């Protein structure tokens, strides 16, 4: 399998990528109440900071989508390899 085929989007990869943040949040906090807030952090590229004046800062949480997508790709590759063997 080459890298192009490995990273090629598919419906299962996208679904796993969308569900994976909720699973990670629940495993890290043992709490379901803040899952939507965690998705808000993941979907907001900038947030406002007030320190004498208001300015915007880059939200580094948005970069977690890369790791979630690569994890979904690894899960699908492992599943396909298991089905072949």
C-alpha cells in the first residue's frame, strides 16, 4: 500500500475521524458532559483573548484533527490487513 492510497478519504475513515474525538475525550476525562465543548475547541481556528485589549490567538487544538485522521487511516489499514489474512 502506498501513501496515496493510505491517506485517500473514504466513508469509514471520515466517520471514525468524526467519532474519535468523543472517544478520546471520554477516555481522558471519564465524563460525557464536556464532549460538545471539546468539539467546539476542535472546530474553532481562532479564539479571542482579552488582556487590556482584545486580540485573536491561533487555537492549537485544531491540529488534533490530523492525528485523528491518521489514526482512522491506521485503523482501516489494520482492518483490511486482518481481512486479507
